[in-house]
């Protein structure tokens, strides 16, 4: 049974007293033998009725029945982290500051200036005064910059309430999402030509305007939705698939998120507007480079697929080698994006049958992309020695040798192929299509070959 709040209990008590006082006052008037029909405003029953009605009204007019007490820490963590002494020294050096907030102090000031005028940071008619916009941004940066942050951990970090941490993050996300159309934009015809010229000059691929790749983001909590099994991919227990198209300057030009982790990259690409209405986004000769997980088309050029038991043609192998160099840019983009926003490596938010649960995750993802592009426009560069600048783990269907194994099984075995070719093809097919319902731990390589005894029996 749900636990009633103290306010609800008090309202029930005062309402009961009010109904009783009203009834007593009515009975008192009926039993009054005075012929005068006017009410006796000085009678004890009428005064009791007024007190009871006033008590109910006072509870209904206020959210809290008693004055709230606010506990505030004597230490302001935000000011301490930003403080600079007269001699120019800082309590938190630049390296530690970037580890905690994922950007430099100067860049923090510039991002704050870009979002501070958003309506979400304006104080309403009711409620306490908001924290400074910069401080709210610092709360959100600390949350998305690390894996496993929660309201409780941030409460201990910043010495503010858990509710305040939640509200700060939601306001910042809303501010970034409102700027999506400004920072996540597809290049126009003139800009596409500039991108194509830069890529051709550096990588020798003419008319190429970008690169596309898919990535998985792991869900730390098992979904409680009816379609929870769809989120169970082969690489992580549960995950979401995100498709990203970026240019040569590491800026994300388009993306699509929300598909479960079991979804193939090519299916996500077909759901994107850039694929369905390609004439709006590409000139006749323009295209983007992809990996082998995608079907070739006029505007999406993948690497050639290598097949088990088949030797790749020299020209195709040469093409794949040339394609591998510009595709490194996609890995850089994923590494920069996930490196700065460690929250993406393991999302600790629950997906339920309520659509708002997934929408909340997608809004956070979009906010991180807006931040990624915003910092690129502002000139923020990640340095190689940044500890949080790690390489991204791309989705497992992105391997250059990837090919749907069901297609390989339909091909004849080439002459002179090893006798084990068909079994290897069948093995790859099973690995790609069969997802067991249990998790098992393989025997570590360091103990393989050692004598194992179970119930005194040697194996």
C-alpha cells in the first residue's frame, strides 16, 4: 500500500473535522428555539465551523504544511574549482579541471555564454532562485563526462541536494537540445563542395562529402520494456545502436539513435532521411564512405567484403587499403565523442514501457552531440595525452571482413579451397545469427593445457 504523505494525512484529518463542525452547526441552528431566522455568528458551533474551514483552506493553499528548512554546505565546490588566486595559481590545475569537467576553463566560459540566455534558466514566479548557469553546466558536464555518475554521487561531489543535481542536468539538456538545429546541420551545396575538395586533396577520393559508421552504447540496466530482448546484442548485454555521419573535420553532420543493439547498421542507415531522400542531401556525384556492413549504393560506398575461403582480388584489396585511411576519421569522431562523454560508454538509465524513459536517454545523447559540435566550432581540441581521450569500440558488424554469412553459405566452394572451408563458413553463420540466452565464461588461455581435476577425475 502506498505510504501517505504527512500533508495528505493532515488534510484528511482537517477535512473530517470540517465536515463534523459543519454538521454540528447545522444541528445547532435547527435546535435553536429562537424565532429569529438569522444565524448566530457568536455561537460556539459557528466559531468551530470557521476554524475547521480555515484549517482546510490553509493546507490546500500551500504545498507544504510547515516551513521548509534548507541545509546548505558551507563549502561552495563550484567557486573553489574556478577560483584563481592573486598570484595566478589555482587550487585545481588545468589537467584536473579537464578531467572533472571535460573542457578547459576558457571553453567553459564560452559554452556558458552560448546557453545562458535560454528560457529554461529564467526564474519562474514560484520556487527558489536557480544556481548560476555556469554551475548548472558544470553539474551536467561532470555527469556525462564519467561513467556511473548518479544523483547520490553528485550530491557528495558538489554538496548540493540530489534533486538540485537532477534539475540542473535537465535544464542543461533542454538548453542544448533547443540548439540542435543550429549545431547539427547537413552541409549545403557550397559547403559540400568545400568538404569534397579537402577530402580529395588529403585522401584522393573525389566527390566524397563525409564518412558514416555505427556505434553501440551499452545499457547498464536491463530494460523492463516488452521488447527488452531486442536490446540484447552480441557485443554487450543490452545496448542501443547509433548511426553517425561526420565530415573530415570530425563534426557530426547527421545521426540516428534509438534502435536496439541487435539492429544491423544497414537497417539503421535505410531508416535515415539521408538514405530515403538522398536527392535532398547529395548532388548526383557525391557520396559518403562506409565499411562493409552497408549495401553499396550511389551515395554510400562501402569497402569490398572478404568472404571466408575466398581470396580478395588485388584491385579490391587495394581499394580497401585506400579506404581504410579516411575511415580512421570515423574512429576519431567516436573516440572524441565517447571519450569526452563517458556516460555514453555505459548508460545507467532504465528503459520501460513508458516512451518517456527512452526519450530521456535520446535527449541526453542529442545534447552530447550538440556539445561535441559546439566545441569543434569554438576550436577546442582534444590532446593526445588526455587520459579520457580513448579509442572507441565500434559495433561488431563494422569489421572490414564482415559479411552476412547466410549469403556466403549460398556460394559454391571455390576449387582448391581447404577442406575445412564449409565448416568455417557455417561456424561464422552460427556466430552471427545465434545469440544464446545464457552467459558463459570461456576458459582463460593461461590455464589451457593445464591438468584439471573434478572429483578426483583428471581432464
